[in-house]
C-alpha cells in the first residue's frame, strides 16, 4: 500500500483542483498496482469533495473496490468527510467510527488518528472527548508523520476550549501545539501555533 508521504507529495490542500489532476494522472501510472490505484482513487474523491462537487465525489467513492482493508478504511473516512462537508454531519459519524475502529484493528495509526480527528469535527457535541481520544492515540505512536497530528489536535482542542470560555486550559493546549510544532511540525504549523498563542 502507499505511504502517507507518497500521498502528501500529491496533495495541495490549498488547491484541491491541482490535487485532483495529480491523482488522476497517478492512477494511470504503471508503477502502482490495483490496490494502490484504488487508494489513490479515494484521495481523488476527497479532492473532488473539497471543491464542493459532493455527488461526483460520492460516485467516485462508490466505484472503488474496497476489499483491501486499508482501502476500505480510506473509503469510510472519505465518505465521512464528504457527508460532513455537504451538511450531513450526523450521517458521517457512524462511518467515521467504523473507520477509526478498522484502522486501529489494522494498525493503520495515521488513519485511526485521522478518523478520530474527523469525529471531533463532525460530532461537535463531543468534540473535546474525540480530540482527547485522538491525542491519547497519537501520543503512543512512533511514526513521526503520525505524530505530526499532535500539533493540529492540541491546536483544535485549544480552540474548542477557547470558544467555551476556558482560556487557561486553552492556553495549555496552544503551548503544547507550539512545542510539538517545533519538534515535528511543518513551517506552516509552526506559524499557526505561534499565532494561536495570541488568542488568550
């Protein structure tokens, strides 16, 4: 299966239309086997969904053979994302829960944390609980790319607490986000973490 670094190289989240083109091109390349092309197709669906073309994204995900377990996780995860983005967060939650459970069972740590992070986004009433679960999970992994989630998760929890008026607790999370950004984060994450410190 594909490494997350391979997918990172193809992604440009600020320009999902560019990502769409990259994934369509990659899917035609002989260096990828059938399961890897299916995995690429899940990201194509995500790129299309990010452009607001939700029905088209659903159709792409529907056409994927999800028998390979990691592909199945990604299909569940991307279906959940599309549902959440299209205004159907309550329908996204059970799919994201399945994605988190299956990813954990498979030892797909990055995807497990991603699913828990998305549950916090979709299930806003329990955002703090889901984010703390994601933080606990991410803190046990050894893969540096997966550990990068700790930056976003601490930041997200900080904003959740900030919006609830819990500024002292929020500042602790923003400080942790900044610390992790310095250790494993991207330059953009480091800048965002510094800016968040000014919130309280």
